[in-house]
């Protein structure tokens, strides 16, 4: 059973606009959430995280929002740039347990 | 600072062969893990280690073996390669299980 779900395999966004990547989870014990970015032929790189005690965390152009009641989180990228084209993985963990990854969403930034 | 180094980057094996994927980190991280990435499947945990001498199974451990004799190294062994093990393998390390992980650039493995 998939505990972390990224239901959109791909997303296309115009350069300069906002990109919104979504992630749903089923395990109510998850208390720490992360987003990773992956370019082809490279390993994933950590982007931003959020603890369940917060509902928003911001780092430059990247903001993660957490809605615990809906078991939903989203990553906002504003403004979107060509270098943001990549696969984005949502991930979550419960306490000190290992991190569970979603299947990823491929973001295409259009010129 | 090299971070997480994986070797080789590419490998082709025949069914039944064995091999070891190497992973080394220079950040003094206690936690290391191996993932495989398959199309449409995301990153699936194979094995992980919370410190030297301690390993545990992840989601898809069958057909793989690991050991952790030092903090720096965490090799992954394929005992008898099967076509289903064709994948891209990533090694990662972090200060703790539920902390952001640093990934290597992966090993692309093809089993014929």
C-alpha cells in the first residue's frame, strides 16, 4: 500500500509562473516531510522540509505547505525557472523511522 | 568534499553473476541506505544501516546483501543477478534515519 502518493506523473508550467506539486499521504503518524529534486543521471538532492508542527516553510523561491487534516502537502515554486525542470520526489517519515518516498512528478518548465 | 561516492557508474551483468556496488561517504554520517529506482516506482529502500555493524532490511531486500564494517563504506552485493534487478541504484547517507539524505549519483545496472 502506497503511503506517499504523487498522483501527477508530470506537470508543465510556463517559465515565470507558479509551479505547484502535490503530495498526499495515508499514514497519520508521519511527522516530517521532505521534497527532493532529481536531474537525469544525478542523485536526488534535498530541497526543503517541514515538520508537522508547522503548516508552512519557505526557502527562497520554494515554499512547502502542509495540511494535516487533509493529509496533503504541496510544493510551490515561484517564479518557475528553466533549471527547475526535474523530477520532484515527496517523502515522509514517522518519528525516527525511515523515510518513505513517493513515485515522483516530472516538472517541465516551458519557455 | 566528495559527499557520497558510488562505483561503478554503469555495469552490465549476465544472469547468475554476482557483483558488489560500492558506496563511500566522507561526512561521518551514521545512517546509510541503498535504494533502487525503477520507471514509475519511485525510490524503494533495499537495505539500510544505522551504524557500523548494524544493518536492516528495507522494502525490497530479496536478492541483495549488505554489510557495514566501517562508518564510511556500505557495499551492496547482488548474490546471483536476475533481469528483475535491472535498475538504477542509489546510495544515500544522513545523520539520522529521519533526516535529509545525501545521495550519490547512482549506478546504472543492466542484467542480461
